């Protein structure tokens, strides 16, 4: 069952996020099971909303691709507390494709 995943992560700055994005290359090599990713910053750090085919897909992506860079290379100590919710409905506006700001 598809899930919506959300979290906030105060330790992650735009520079850290962009470094991880460039090294992991998730936009060029999409993670298995990822349907949608949106990220934004507010005064208390990073916020993320994703849609995944399952919670297991998200957990594998974090363990196999994100953690080695974020924790191993960059030394980030904290962890977010992801929240998962069953996806009830998804709508994609006509003509919307790809990534970007």
C-alpha cells in the first residue's frame, strides 16, 4: 500500500540537503518505490513530504543510499522522526512532469 511520509529535521540546512542530493543523485537515479518528493525550509530546518510505494521502500533508500552520505561522510548526528500515513488518493495535474524547483 502506498504511503505518505513526512518529517521535519532541524539540523539539515539547505547546503547539507543540496550536498546529499548531489552525491546520492536521487533525481538522476530514482530510488525504487519513490513516487514523489517535496522539500522546503523554514526557520527550524528541513521539511519533507514524500509518497512511497511502501514504508519498506523508504527505509531501504535511507539505509542504503542516504545514511552512508549523511551520517558517514557528512557526520550528521541527529535523525528525523518520519511519520507514515496510508495514501488515500493521489492526483497529478495534467502536464506536470519531472523535478525542479
